[in-house]
C-alpha cells in the first residue's frame, strides 16, 4: 500500500527508456511540423502564464487592498480559495491532457504493470497546473505573508494549498478516464460551480466566507496540512488502483464499442451508386463520435450568432457583419464538417479509389450532402423571416453562396489535405486531421464574399452588393458541370498524394 | 487481361519495382510470391491505380488504369483493412457493394448463403460493426467483398493470412472454383508456398522489385519453390 506513495523508480533506466521513446515519437511523427508549431505556442503560453502567476504572487496584495482598502487581504484571499479550488478541479478535468503512454505496447514486455502505472502517474505530475500554485505562493509568502503571519503559518498555509491542488490532480486523472462522458461531467461541474456562486451571492449561504474562516482555522491549527496529506494519499492510491485495474486491453484501453441502433437511410439505396455514397456519408456522420460531435458543436454555435443578429445596431446586424453572419449561419455544416472533407474517408480511402463506382459519383455525393445540410439550415432559418422579413434576402444570399461557390472551394482545396483522421476518437480538443489547410480555407471561404461585397459597401450600394453575391451563387449553380470537370481533374491529380498521406498512421 | 509495360516505381533513388513486360491472360490464376519488401503489394497497388508509377503503363482489357475507370467495374479487390468501411456492419458493407455492382438484394443473400460456411455467423451478429470483428473475420469480409458481383478480375493480397486452417482450405476451393467455372482471372499473393502451388496456374516470383521467375505450375512446383526460397536462409 505504501508503495504507491513513493513515486520513485528503482530503475532509472526505465525512465530513460520511456523518455527516449517520447522524444523519438515527437521528432519522428508524421505531423512534426504541426507539433513543433503547437509546442512552440504551448511553450510561449507556459512562459506567459508563469509570469502571470508570479506577478499575482507579488502584487495581489496591492490589487486587493486597492479595491477594498479597509479589508483584511488574507481573509479575502481565503474566501477566494474556495472558488480557486473549484475552478482548479474543473480546469483539470476538462482541459488537462494526461501524458500519453501507449500501454498496450508495453503490457507484454518484462516491465511490471505496477511500475508502468507508477511511471504514468509520475509523468503526469509535470504540468503547469501543478506548478501554478508554487509560482504564486512563493512570491506571495516572501512579499507579504511571512511578514504578516510568520514562517509557520505561511508554510502550513502554502503546503495545504499545494497538497490539496495535487490531490485534485490525481482525482482528475481518475475522472479523466471517463473520457466518453467528459462533456456530461464537464457540464455537471460547470453547473455545480454556477449553483455554488448563485447560492453564495443571492441566497446568503456564504459558502466562500465560511470556507475562508475554516481555512484560516485549519491553517493555524495545522489540521489543514493533515487533511491535505490524507487527501493526497487517498487520491494517489485511488488513481493508482484504478489505473492498475484498467490497464487491460478490454478495460480502459479498449476503443469505444457501441451496440446502439443507428438510422439506416435505406431509402437512399434506390438512387444508384450516388445514393450509396450519400448513404455512406450520412452513416459516417451518425455512427462516429468525431464527425457527430463536430456537427453538434456547429449547431450549438447557432444560438450565439442569432443572439448577435437580433442585437440591433451591433456590428453583426448590418454591413459586413451581416454578410459574414448569413454566410456563416447557412454554412455551419460546411465550415465544421467539410473542413475535414476527404479526411473523414481516410481510413478506407483505398476502397474509395478502387471501388466499383466512378470518382465523379464520389465527388458528387460530397456535394449533394453539403447541399442537403445547407438546405436544412435554410429551412430552419426561414420561419425566422416571418418576424424579421428584412433578413430573408440575406439568408437566400448565404444559401446560394454556400452551395454555388463555397462548396466548390472546399471540394477543390481539400484535395490538398493529407491528414488521416481516426474516426473513433472524440472531438473535444482533438486536432487530428488539422493542418495549415484549415486556416488557409478561411481566406477564400470568408474573404471572397467580403471582397465581392466591399466595393458596393464603400460606394453606399449595399443592396447591389447583396444581389451581386446572389448572382455569384447562381452563376456557380449554372456552371456546375464545367466546374465539376475542374474539380474532378484536380481530385485525380491529387489522389495519389492524398492516399499516401491517409495511409500514414 | 492485364498488360504491364516498362513499369517503374521508385522510392527516392531506389527501385521498388521494375517490370519490363508482364502479361496476365484472361482466366489465368496468377500467383505472386516474394520475400518481404519484394514489391508484391506495390505491384497490386499500381494495378489498382492507388499509387502512381514513375514510368510505364498498366492496362486492364486494353485500357490504361491510370486514365480510365472502366476497370473498376470488372475488378474485385482486397489488399488490406483500408478497403473496409469499419463503421458499417458486414451485411451493410456487402449490401452497399452489391448495390454498387448491380447485384440485387436477393442475389446477394443467395451469394452469402453459398459462402456461409466460409463466412461463419459471427460477422452477422446484429449491431456488430466491422471495427468490432476479429482480424480473421475482417479478412473474410474483405475477401467476400471482392467476390460480390462476379468480377472478371479478383486481386487479393495475402488472403490466407489471419484465416483459420478450415477457412484457408475453403478459400482455396472457392478460388479454384471461381477460376474453373467462371473463368475469373485471379491475382493472389501469399507466403504460403503450398497454397500458392495448389491455387495458381502460373507463379511469378519478385525479388527486389524484379521478376526473377515466371513459370506455369506442375507437380514439381512446390519442391522448386521450397528450394528457391531456402537459398535465402543463410
């Protein structure tokens, strides 16, 4: 039992092995360029946030006494600790990625399972969330607390916070294993936090101030330290045991297995090979977690944009803002789903290339699915125009532009996408399949409508601008055949490179 | 059926495959052998237009695969799992292929019944997707999908791998029958010399991307093959 607490390894060699493997994994990864950029950003964020914490450590006293000159700084700080702990737990559960360790590879090697799990726990400790309290506490104690309360109080106070924060870390590791239920867990936690704040402020339950008083007492009596140690002990034990139990292939390590009935779309079977491809696309969306959640996230954005729409006089309710909004709202499907077009099919792309159907049918199916979802978006928006008829022309413009211009842009540009997507993985913070292409897309997709509209806007002929945009959409629909010829040629030129990229895991 | 001319595929400066001339006739059962890295899968991928050659042409029924798509409708193929759409159930995948190849549902169900002893029951359990199947069953799904629609040409890359012994025997019978009764052209690669000498009417050995042996099979083939591959042992 005691073993779990000692996070030291009798085999430094094993540590070295794992670290070398992670190192190689990073440098030899197919998406090295992207990883480098992402890590550079991460490094920058790390340094920036570290400075923020140190800054607050030094200056929080001034900040608090600046807003509440007559108050006791420590008392207020103790109260806020309550929320700090809640937010800390929330952030850890939702955002902190646990370190990667490909357990299945190591399970059969002569390394004891317990040791593997210990290493995993050990590695997980090194992240900014765990460093943050230290970065804050050291300057805070040095500049204020030691002078005010003496060494003993400062040390006990700091260590209680650190111990509690660390136990949250291990608790979060445990909770992290419920990956699939993460959104629900997150919502529960956010809801809980909201409820606390509400009760605290409006109903006079004073959780925070009671917590503050209790925390002060715990610190001066030293009970806080004992509670911290006990909590840390149990959370380490808990996560250790939990991980040991789940380090089997059919437990936590296995991929998601579903036995749920999904819609069958059998009516599409009547429409020949095109119908088959469309059916395949719909099945793809409904049966796999990533595309499904990608779509759901997209739909969740709609209310936000609607809110801005109705906010008369705001940037979004006129001019460029309104154009953007209309194109965006009608194109929610494209912007979310088509930004990974072709990548969705990456795991069976060889079949797509050699199956008994024409490549043109495949491309056409992608287009038809886009039109289908854009039309659904339009039908959803249409009733809105009974109350606000002035928006109807904008919706029509957005619809035409999306199916007559933007859909083609996606079909063309996405042939440069070579990134494989593993369909079974979730969508939350999953950037698999993303590359510079997704950022580049914004230029033509959002820039083009602006570019067309801008001259009319600056000449004061906004109405003519809207009509011109519509005309572009209609022209795209009329020129469908020649445009598709170009798209087909482009796809055929790029397909070998796409297939080669998609084969790389 | 298939004519390959001056085909070259390079990776960097090295030749993955270099075939000056190869003709595979209609109804031939063509077995491809070679140690790992010899270029078997590369050749199959080139025939199926999945990768681009550096030079040369491959044509199926006189039409180059690179520029036409007609060959897709007479070819059934299964190279690896990247041919399987794993979020469909086996039956749905078969139905989809059936529709694409113009096989009615009744005909398809009949076909499944004919091959039932090979396919087994496990893959037809309701709610089970291809991604939930064992490796062997995934192979069976792939092999059967290549057979649907009586294609004139069937291309299978190591179809015997992952199959249990009984299924291997059944697969041999299926392939022989296809060739004998329907005149199907078969292109099969495998590391199992015995299976290959039984199924194939002609065997080609690739070594470092080049054809080093091209012979029709006879009663001595197995022995010759064993002698040939034994020489790499030391």
